[in-house]
C-alpha cells in the first residue's frame, strides 16, 4: 500500500479526491474533492519519504 500510494501521479489526485468524496456517503471529513486531493497528496509525500528511507507507514484515525 505504501508503494502504491507513493506512486500516485499528480494528474490522478483530483480524480481520486472525487472518487473518495463520492464513496463517503456520510462525508466523514465534510470535505470537498479538492480538499481530499490535497490530503491524498500529503499522504503520498509521507509514503514517498517512508519508501525512500526503507520504512513502513502506519496511519491511525480516531474517526
């Protein structure tokens, strides 16, 4: 999963944000697709740094 996330190209961020927003019936973040695309980009950056350093990532959500 880390490597898949790290490999997401810039041109797919908006599409993925839109798909996430559509799949979240209760809008757990109350976020717009553009906001979710930004979040995906931030998570992608974390995944890239972890991969470059040979580390794993662990995400925790209290939602």
